[in-house]
C-alpha cells in the first residue's frame, strides 16, 4: 500500500516538470520570434493543447497545423528532427529542452 502511495505522489511531479520545460521553451521561442505571430505546427503535435494554451497566453502566438509551410517559423518536438515541407527550414538552436524551432531560409533567387 505505501509503495503505491509513493508512486502516485511522484507521478504528478514528473508531469509538472514536463509542463515547466514546455513553458520554458515556449517563453524562449516567443522571445525569439516575437509576439502576435503565427508559427507552423506539424500534424503530430496538432492535439497538444498545452502548446496552444502557452503560446496564446504568453505571447498571443497562434499555432497552425493546416498550412505549416506558409509560416516563417515551425516548431517540432526535439525527438522529431525531420520536418517535411516544400520550403527549406533551418534549425535555430536557442537552447530549448523539448521543442525545436526552425526558421524558413531566405530564397537565393535573383
């Protein structure tokens, strides 16, 4: 009985830690891209409602998973480093823990 009580008390702490890391990343990304923007969001993160809440609350930043390639910035999970869109995006290393930020590369056409 005491083992399950200890196990239950540790589980919320882990969840809280992950949420704190996501909040940390969100604030760093907002500081980098600016407030009142829209960032592309890959379909695998479409149902991650905590991302929508944090970006909206702390920077009035919208996340768009339908027209991901239309945006200057894209975010992804750290463990999912491959973004498949027509345009080329460059990884921006801003020392985040769980979320990776990509920026659309400038076109080199004359």
